[in-house]
C-alpha cells in the first residue's frame, strides 16, 4: 500500500485529500498539533482510517520524527495559517508557520529521504494569493508575484524555497498554485461559507443580517474536491513541476451573495446585507482569475463542479445543518 503523510489534516483540503487517498488504497497519516483539539476528535470519528501523528510545522525534530514513523511515499504540506485576514494581526506567526514551515518540511525530507529508488515526493500548497496585485490577467505559472498580505508573502517564500530545493538537491517537490476552492467543509471564517451559512440561517429565520467587508473583489472559485485530485496528479508525474489550478472564471463577492440568496428564493438580498469596515483588509487582492491550461494539457486535470453548482451545494448543506441544529423540519 502506498503511504501518504498530510499536514493540515483537520482543514478543508486535508479532509478531502485524506478521503481521496484512502479511496485510492493509501495508508493515510495526518499530522496533528496541540494537546486537545476538538477538530481532531471529530475528524477521527468521521475518518477512522486516518493514523494521527503529533507534530508541528514550527518544530523540525517533530517533523523528522513524524516522517520516521509514517515512512511516507508522498508528503502533502497543507498546514498553514491560512486565513488572510488573520495574517495581518499575526504576521510573525504566519511567516513562521506558512513560510518557514515549508523549509522545515523540506529539511525533514532531506534528512529522512525515503529509499534511493523511491524518494519521498513532496507537494506544497502554494496559493493564488501570491499574485496579489496582479501583473497580468489571467494568471499562469509564469505570472510574477506581488503578494498583498503577510500570508501571501509567506506563501511566496514557501513557493520559492520549494523551487530552490528542487533545483539544489534534486528533490521531487511540486507546488500547486491553487486558486480559491470551497465546499461544505470550508471554515466559517472564509467568505463563501460565511455567506452560505448566513443565507441558510436567514431563510430559516435564525438570523436577520449578514455583515461583510469588500463586496467588489473578484475570485476564481472552484470546488475543493476537484482540487485535491490535482494535488495527487502532480505527484504521479515523471518529473516534478508547478501547476496553476483554477476554473478560469471569476465572480465578485456581490455575485456570490446574490446567487446564494437566490438559491433560497430571496431576491431582495440588499435588505439583509450590511458592510462593516472591520471586515475590510489593509491591502486587498482585487481580481483573481487563473489559467490552468498547463494542468489541463499535462496532467489531464479539469474541474467538474462549476460556480452555480458550488454555491448550490454549499447553501443546501448549510440549510440541512442549521435546520437540524434548530430542530426545524425542511
Ligand atoms: P481569500 O479568501 O482571502 O481569497 O483566501 P476569503 O474567503 O477569506 O476572502 C475572499 C474575499 O472576500 C472578501 N470579503 C470577506 N472575506 C471574509 N473572509 N469575510 C468577510 O466578511 C468578507 N467580506 C468581504 C475579502 O476581502 C476577499 O477579497 C483564500 C484562503 O483559503 C487562502 O488560504 C488561499 O490561499 C486563497 O483563498 C487561495
């Protein structure tokens, strides 16, 4: 059985990837940090096949030990401080975990290595946030970076160090430059889930207002389930390389809000939405739209869930969850 080691296993992508790899016959190891994290208990209950290993991206010896225990064929580094807004308040922590954490993981791989015939293959979760104040539209693998947040800066470091270690030490290391990807497992702090959850609660009469920041920024939103498949595909290539993963369509936050309300039959959405400066960011990424031609031609990857289907999936999921919690029959 092939073996995979995943950091960030309790996050949205970690969960999707764990299930995807398990279905492919992998033994799945997930790194968990902290002492008593309720998300770990919930995850292990849902996916009992996951073997958890303690460790922290801030602690190199713990990464080395985790690789010694799991002896992976593939390592997926999805762990990060991943919320862009938070990175402005905790910039140093973000640089340490989201940026230096990548370096530590690469060093751990250099130390443990895997067998000569079967070196460890490494996937790094790079991000469209690296493009930031975009230099060209759409963005592809050759588009220069101009990050707009401590998170984006840390991801640029992570991306560059992967390229550098690949070139310096001949590691099988790939970066997926993933544009926004969402779904029912998305954390409530991110705008898609915040909106779909609020819309469900408003429809059920449990909430009366949705408070947001900037409604004008545009994102290329795909479905997380499609995107974890691309991560795995990258590691099955003969040569390591970097790939943009995106849908090639962009929508504003306003489009998202409008479509989510329409899904529950509410057309007068402006009556429910208020803007608050506290949700605006010190610097914004105004427009993202990815060109995934390389992934399509070289990996044979393409997204299966489009924007309307994604919003519908998330709203319906939140309706079910919120109705069940409140004891309301749908
Ligand atoms: P993003 O995702 O920063 O693109 O990074 P997020 O959903 O947080 O923000 C998207 C856009 O929505 C605007 N916005 C709001 N955002 C949040 N979270 N809450 C609000 O109330 C709100 N109002 C407006 C934001 O200003 C922004 O323009 C995500 C993360 O998953 C990263 O980790 C990942 O690398 C990138 O996607 C690709």
